[in-house]
């Protein structure tokens, strides 16, 4: 009788653990991978605005607020652009002063809670940058995808795809540079983005299904006169580019890849996102298994599409060791295996998908050296 009671108790415990794992998995998947427009990634610590002055803003002192470069500064009802740290500006010991480039909307009153984001501009290319563009719809698997098309004189187009925690507004950081090269740009919104069809399960698959929207963008570009395309992706947008270069029926039209902070180890990224969303450490392994079952992402690293041996076009990888969401060492391994085709531009002190932000001039120079021979 005692043995039976023990067995029942054990079975009940296992069942409870199993139910908890499934619940944790669903929560972890939704928390980590459900697209939330215009919300910075959870690993970015919130900051407090302490004061503003002419061309200056005082923020909570942290590793984030001390980063070099140019970032968006976003809150519940405000968005601004901040530049580098002003070293000689007077400030309390627990604060840091950065250059305040402009306030795009809202008010940065003392006490406002904000986060840094690589998404510097908001709106559209015309309003944000004064760059003429056309609003176009790209026919795709789940329905039409909104995109911005910036015309140019070249026959090679650049197709941009944003990554985690941003929207198609993020690639606007490179539009002025690409305009100087006279390159047509197609900036794509894909499934789950504002104005685009929602995925059936409502979650991101880290590029594993989204790449088909990029494939549709390649078809659109070719139909409208592109003789070749360079795919420039950030984060999971970089993963989408690898998928498309390997699997698209028009992959022969892909002449180059720019992979910024590529997500090449999906388990590591999912684990980091779940942890940043507050999933307790003891539940992480169970939650990850349940999340893998829900998304179908059972393999840790990208499948054969991320095999450097399959690359057939020049590729620029832009990444750095301070990325806590997409492991830097995986990108280095990727580059080391194909030094004949792959170039690495290393950026330090930059979080995920913020390689341009940390040093815009160096980023654009690396991009110029890579792109000009392909145009």
C-alpha cells in the first residue's frame, strides 16, 4: 500500500513537472519570440532620464548608457536620438551625459524610463531622412508584404531585412549611405511586422519560415528589373538571407550577403531571450524543449543553409564579442571556414544588431569596400 502511494505521488509529481514544463515552454516561446512592434529587446536594461539641457541628456550610468556611438532612445510615448558620451560634461557619479541629437516625438522629462535601441529613425524614409521612396506591396505566401522602395541608378538592388526587437525602420540607418552609391533599396516588412500578415502560430521562427518572405522580395526585385540582389540582414534577417541564398529558386540572382549579428545558433538565442524575459533558471531546460516542440526548431544551429561550404557568393559578416543574444564565436567559426569568400568586420562594445550604431563611419566604410565591386 505504501509502495502504491509512493508511486502515485511520484507520478503526480512527474505530471506536475510535465505540465509546468509545457506551460513554461509556451510562456517562454511567447515571451521570447512573439513579435512586439517597437519594443527593444529584453536584455537591454531600462534607463532613467535625470535631466536634459541644450544638446545634452543625463541618463542612469550603466554599461549600456556608456556605449560609444549613436542610438535611438525610446520610451512609452517618446523617441529621441542620442550621440556619444560627453566626457567633460558635469554630472553626478551615478549618471552619464550623452549628446542629445534630437527629440522626434514626446518629451524626455526627468524620471522618464527609456531604453537604448539600434532603431534610430522612426516613420518612413521621406519623413525621417528626406529620401524619396515608394510604398509597395510584395506578393508573398501569407499575403502582401509592405515595403519601402528607394530608387537608384544601379541594376543591382539591396534588399534589407531587420531583426529581433526592431521593424523595417531599423535599416533606414544605412539608407543615406546606399543612396550615395546610387543603389536601389527594397526595405521589407515580413510576417509578424506591423501591416504584414501574422504567422499562423503568432511567433517568430528565427528565420526558419520567414525566409520565404525574403524569397518573395527577390522575385519582386527581379520582376521590376534587378539583374542581381545583395541581401543585407540584421539578426534573424541575416538568417533569412542565408536561407534565401541557399534555397530560393532565384538564388542565382543573389550576388552578395551582408550578415549583421547573424543568429546562427538558435538554441543559444532562444535561451538568452527566455532568460531575459525572466524564465527561472531551473525551468530553462524544460522550457527550451517545450519551445522547440512548439516552433519545430529542434536543431541548435541553422541547418545546412548555414554551412559555409554551401556559400557561393561574397559575404560580409559584421559582428562583435559583446553580443549576448547571437554568439560571437559561432560567427567567427563561420568566417574561419570560408576565408576565400567571407570577410569579417569586428565591432566591439556593441549589443545585438547595433554594429552600425557603435561606429557608423567604420561600418559604412566596410560596407563600401564590400559592395562597390559587386555593383
